[in-house]
C-alpha cells in the first residue's frame, strides 16, 4: 500500500502555491446595468506585460495597468488579451459581465520567496501520544516520514520571504489494504525572521490535537482512478499553508479519516485529486473551503470522447455541466519573429452545452497562429464549480479572506496532436 509519499511534495507546492490572492466570487462578480459594468484586469506578478481589450465585436483597444490593475466598462460580452513577456505567454479571456467582471492573469516574477531547511526534534510525547516510525512530519506543504531518529530534516520550498509563523504538524497513518489516512495529533508554531533559511526546532512547546478537535474526511476513488485528499489550514501571517489531514484511496474504494482543527481562526481548504490509472493525463480536482466541518468531496465528471475539438483557430467544447473552460497550448502560436508563445485561454461556457471560441489575432500584440503546426501540447480544464476561481492565480499562500468560500470542481485532460485539426479521443 502506498504511503503519504504518493502525494508528492513538488506536486503540493506547485498546486497550492498557485492558490493566490483574489477574493471575488466568480459566480456573482459584477453585473450588466444599463450604463455598463466596470471590468477589472489584475496582473499577479511584476513582469513586463501588454494588455488589450474589446467589448462585443468592437475594436481592440490598449489597456494601461497601474500598480497591476486596469479597468474598462462593458455591457455584455467582452474579451481581454494579455501578453506576458517574462514568460512568453499570451492569456486570452472571453466572458460576459453577467458572469464575471474580474480578469486575472499571472506574469512573473512574483514576491520574493525562499527555501528553508528545518531540523526537527520531536517530543517524547504530545497529548499522551508518542511519535513513532512511520509518522509524518509536515512543514507547510512539505513533509518527511519519521524514521525514529532525531532530528528529522524537512526542506520547505517557496516560503514567503518575510517574518512570520510556520506550523509543523505530526500525523499518524492508518492503513488498510486499499487506503491510508493520516490524522494529526500534534503541532508546533515556529517563528521565522526575514532571511532565515536554516532552522533548528527543539522538542519543547509542542501542542496536542485531541480527537475532540478533529472532523471527518471521507474520500472515494471512482473506478479506474487513484484518489488523494488533503486538508490545509491557512491563516493571516503564516508563511505557508499547513497540512492538517490527508488520505489516499485506490480505485473503487473509500475511506473515512480525520483532519484536525487548530485552536485559533483561519480557513480550512480541502484539496482532492483523482488520477486515471490508465492515463495520468486524465484527472479530477476539487478545492473547497470546508468551514471546519466534516468534508466529503463532490466530484466532477471526467472528459469523454468528442467533448473537445480544434479546427484551425476554432475551439469547440461540448459539456453541459461546465460553467467555464480553460485550455493551454504550446506549439500553436509564436511571435512574428519566431519566438514561441504559450497560449492560455479562458472562455465562459454557453448554456446550451456547445461552446465555440475563435482564437483572435490581436493587433498590437505581435503574434500569429501557426497555420500548420507540428506537435501541439494542450492542457484542458472544465470548471464545473468555479467559486473564487481567482485563487488559481498568483503567488504564495492565500490569506483568510482570499480562501474564504472557495469551491472549485475541475475536470482536466492533457494531450498532444499534430496539424490543425483534432478531436478528443
């Protein structure tokens, strides 16, 4: 049976450091009053960028950002195109003001971050529970399995480069033939100063997480998928999120474990990921503010054959359950002098279940689509639930206000094709 190492520390950092600032509710942001609504474009990061927009089928117009923000007025449908020169990325966005009036895009570099090595000596006992080999020592989103020898070294990556607290948690595994859960039983808050990169943590000051301070975490794996779930705690002033529970489940089975509540405020963000056993490029994801309650993720349906197609510059999505679609392409566009551009496209879904999007070529942004491309790699997302979708942009751990109320259900698919036509098999 797999252990917690299945989660993959790098995966956690990549996914959860991507949770970032932005607190608008994507299901209720904005409106389309008679005089129009204000659309706000926000850049996460300080890299050089060029932004254009248009309302309806009107002309494309440049948009100047000040302190990473720019606004324009629209009534109904609008589009935004943002080129990030530090990453050679072009972000394209199409929606209506009834659906949303917040347009985020990411353009590194972001705020300064640092990697910190923690040398952790565990207590002999915390709350009557003695650490033992096989327990997990987690620092923020990173972890190591305790081998019974002190200190345990955990390398925490991407911590905010400022003074603040980091929560270390101790978790005890419970294993069956088809699942494993990890329940926290102790924690310690360590204060870091600006620039600290090598920290020694002693055995004093650990606090217990008693069973009365836990909630259930129920995880199910659909047939043909292996699933994992984690619950993270985020609090203002923390330099990272903290793992307070987790589970792994094999195909067609389930487990009910526990996650812990810490004795102060904050937001508990549940993260679920199911990966197809036959195709690791087929995944289901959920991000959810649990409210500190029992949590059982509600999953989206996976992509099926024919639900996505490419015909030259035209994309067709045929899912009736999605509120929006996102797709990233590599190998489909380039600058006029030949520099490759990665396309990042976000489009609001139409109510009838068939959404068509034509990739524009925006005057002033100096790019073109490749007429007969070679290998094109793509990453496809259907947002079945999309509350606080802005949390997928930016850098660093989210604040409490930014994580409050997040509810995302995402079906993902990755693949590659050659030429100008493709249909999802």
